[in-house]
């Protein structure tokens, strides 16, 4: 006896025919077969009318479809209205949430925190200007810093990065150029043209925690209590800000100007002093490096250069684990695989 | 050993936690974040809630114990000292009078009043520096430099070996950067992280067929003789340039049509135009590739030109044209031409408008720019992101670079200049919370609860 199909008003042969005639799933079709696609889209003459007119797919669940929760609804609304403008960045400048919340400030990325502002970054043109000043004109870093009001460390970093960029360009290494263009459009930026606000403070002085306490120092009324005295009062090792200035040559220049040295001459002297300080720094570095090398005796064979240095094997500290100690010592367990020990390097040279 | 916390309902709308991501759910959560007004519970409860909210943003992938070890109550700040002020005064003027400086008499000019300029107004927001130690971490710095779309993704980049510190591969996301450290991320990874996702629809429909030798050979027999003749006279480079010019003109023409009948065109028509301009771009790409057969580019030109001429017709006219073409070329012939499955009208020779079209200076400049863009940002289906590269949606709302980093986005490298500091009136720690919340969190970690 053939298997029976319940609730079916068409005979089995008819079902088989329908199956053969039904459109194939797209994955089974060859990619370009316009003829086959055309035939499947037209209704076949042998398909019974009542089949196509039958009730739509039976729903097995009797429960109502889940409604959207309130946050979900609000989220949809946000994407349609207030959040719409953020989907695609248009224009030439930053676009933060604060612009929607009508706070009057366009550079606040987090509406609740007005203390954090998105400050301008150096544009690609500005970076090129700095690189040219240092590498082509040969200006000292401090002078470039003072001229463009950019921190000395940033000037050095810009030059370092630009050098890498130029090297990569020469090597034809892959770079993220469309990304860089897009990011530059999204950020506030400075071209260092000089007619805008100074880029950043260049004479930062770190606030020492010793100087954050309130101190009562009795002094005579006639005494001149200067910054130096104040530093001394906070602690013997506390330096006055005069010694912590990043570009002390600038203070000297200002002092010269107060002492009626012409502006042009003062600036010239400033340039000479910064150049001198840079030279001194380089000489000091060289001296240290030379001294380090002098401790080592070099034996140059054809293949290797052996560098031999004298060390004191006894200087291993109280527990035999001193940082500078050299070599493996017997009797001291080597515990660098132990759990909970900090194994991440602290510096990369 | 598990080093990372699990993600549980990361962008939950119900809890509304703000995270270190560029996600649209995160944008919404940030949008509706409200400052709690007044005191809402016991001091402990307030601290608890502040800690929970801030830790959901600041390094939520870092274990609590690890963060507790990192936390430092020493908050860094800096003040700018104006050289002109330093030169003129030695500080004794601040101790003059009764010990706190002389009063300025009302009405006298303030010109001679000693003032250290260069600092913003307002108090120094020390409490916003609570999570400053985390900003030293390599993964978070990579995120802050806009090289990854979330801190977790940045962490993954580090673990997968895509990040170098001072030229050496660094695989510890918890590496604490030292001032002066240079980190560099693989540009390809950055493009993936910050670019739009590749949708199967947009990419697969426009995938060009790479010509196989057989396909190249076939059209060579039947294509226009004119191209053959000119190929004999001109060098391959010249010929290629010529074809590129033609393609440029076509592109222009398509743009013109769109510009002129912006509101007149129907939806389907617009779609067709868009498809056409996409095909022109593809053809340009193919033509520009080194070693491409001139024949092939010539074919492209013809196809596109015929498509273009069709576009200018009204729907009724187009239907008519189609009928004509069908009558001319029997349907059986279509599948015999496997090299051009995408363009059914290929072989029909409709009048080509390219040569006759005149272009003015502005248009040619626009085209030049377009071609330049095309050159630096090409269409390339082999990339794992949508090409030409575009920034991912909702990126701009999160795009900022804090001052303690100097970033060169072109080479995807950045220098960690110094530790972040608080200055009068501003903080360098990007945190979405107000000072009150940060202060409560700071108090939590002081461990006097």
C-alpha cells in the first residue's frame, strides 16, 4: 500500500510534478543561465490553481510576536533623527554629540564632561612645515618649538614619524592614505599659520606633589620671598620653576628684551643659545656612549666582534637577585615562570 | 590562564553602559546618559554606582584586581609658565603686602599686574585623572590613536602581532608605554578596523571577471577593426592612454546626466546610472592595470558607451530599442559569448557619444580629481573591507586624539609623548563622566569604604 498523504487534495503524481517544476534553490543553479531563470519565473501550466491559492504558510506559534521594548524603540528613533547626521561624516571638521545637544561647544565629544575637549591636531601641512624647519633648515628643536608654539617633544616626534613616512614612501610600503585623509577631515586641526591660537603650552612645569600641600612659613615682613625660597620651603630637593623650564633660553631672551636689547638681536641670541644647548646635549650623549664603549675591549675576528666587559660577579645583592647582577647562579630558583609574576617588559629599546 | 573579562550584554540598551567603542548602540547610550542629580543613596551606594559606570567604560576588559594594582592616587598635573612673566618677576610680588600680594586699586590699569598667562581659566580637574594609569596601556593607546574601533579590538591587534613598539613586535596589550615610545599598527589592520564592512550584496554584484586567456582570445576575432588598426600605429602606452581618456569622458557624461535630471529620474533609472558609473570605474581600474590587453579596454568602452546612450532615452524609447536589439540578435546567441555576461547589449553598435561630447575645464578638473581619488583609494575586491575605502558609520562622533599622543595616520604610527596631565580648566583623559562621578570612583579605589 502506498503511503498516504493526509489533508491533501491532490494526488501524489501531481505533487511530484509540482516538485519537478518548482524553481530550484539559487545555490543549485549555474551562475549565468538566463533561459532557466526565465522559465522558472513564469507559472507552469500544469500547476493546479488551488495550490497557489492555498492558505499561506502555517504559523506554529500561537503567541503574539514580541513588541519592541522602550529602549529599543528609542534607539530606532535616535538613529532616524538625532543620530542620523553621525552615520556619515560630511563637511570638514569635527562632529560630536554636543552639537546635537545644543551645548554651544562643538569640540566636546562627551556631553557630560565639558572638561575634556577635542583639541586640534597638527595637520599634514603643519607636520611638513615642522619637518622642513628641522631637517632642511637645520633649526634647533627648541627654536622650532618656540616659533610654532608646539611642545619640543611633539616637534621631535613629528620629525621622527615623518622620517619613517618618507622611508616607507621610498620603499613603496603599504600606507593607509584614504584612512589618513578621512581622519584628518574628522578632527579639529591646526595649520600653524600663526594667525590662530597658540597650538599648545610649550613651557609646562610639572606640579610636584610636595608642592600641593598648604604650608605656613613665618618670614619677616622685610624679606623678599621668591620662588626659590618657596621651593626650599617645600623640600630641599624641590626645584623652583626657573630650573624646570623646558626652554630656559626663552626666559633669557625676555630678560634681554627687558634690559633694552633690541628685539632682533635678542631673537638672534636666542637662536644661538638654543643651538649651543643642543650641541652640548649631543656632546654629552656622545661622551656617555664613548665611556660605555671604552669599558669594553673589542676583539674583532673575521666573523664576529667580541665585546668583553669586566663585571663583578659578587655584586648580586642581599638575596642574590639584584637587578644588575649577571648570569645564572646555583642555589637560586629561577622563578620567571611562576604564576602572578609580572613578566611584561617595562621598556623596549 | 584567562586574562580578559567576559563580555556580557556589551551594548545593552537596558543598562545603557558607555563603552570604549565606536558602535552605534554606544553612541545612543552616550547620547542618553544623564548626570544623576543630587545624592541618591548612601555614600557607599553612590561610590558603588560610580565605580560600576566608570569601569564599564575605562578598561572593562581589564580585570578588577589588575586595575586595582594599577590605580595610583598620585594625580599628575602641569602648569604653563609664561617666559615673559618669569623674566619680569621672581615671585616675591606674590608674597608682598600682607603675604598674599598687593591689592590692585580699583580704577588703576591692570597692565602692571603680574600675571602668568598661557593657562586656561578654572580649577584643575584632578578627579578626571582617576583612570590616567590605564591610558598608558598599549591597547588603550592604540584605540585612542584611532587605529582600532574599540579597546577590545586594539587588544586583539596587539595579541595577533599587528603592533610594533619602537620597531619590535610587542604582544602584551598590558605593556605600559614609556614617554617617547613609538608604536605602529599594521596599516591593513587599521583599514579593516576603521573601514566600512564589506556587504556581500555590494561586493559580489560588482566583482569583475579576471580575464582568462581564452576569453581574451575570443573577442579579438570579432571586435572592431579600427582598434586593431590604431594598435598597429600607436604604442601600447599611447593606446592605453587613449582608452583611459575615452573612459574619463564617459564617466563625465554619466555625471552630467545625473546632475542635470536629478529630480526627473525615476528610481530604476537612477539605479541604472549608478551601476553604470560603477562599471566605468571598474573599467578604468582594469585599463590602468599594467599588462592589460588594449583590446579588452576597447571592449569596455564600447559596452559602456552603448549603456550610456540607452540611459539618455525615456523608458518607452528604451523598451523600443530593446525590442529592436532582440529582433536583430537572436536570443540563442547570448550565452555563446561568455566573456561579457554582465552587459547583454554589448555587441549592438549604438551611436557612441564619447567622441563628440565636449568637456569644459571644470569638468575635466573634477574628473582629474576623481581619478586621483581612484588611484589612492582603488576598488579592490580582494580586500576584507568595502572598497573604495570609506570610514565606518558613526566614526566621526568618536574621533578625537588626546594631546599626549602625536599620531601620523598615514603610516598608522604614533608617539606616546608623555603621561597625560590635568591642566587648569581641562583634562587630557577622555572620559564620558562628569567630575562628580569620577570623584566618587576615585574615592572607591582609595579603599576607605
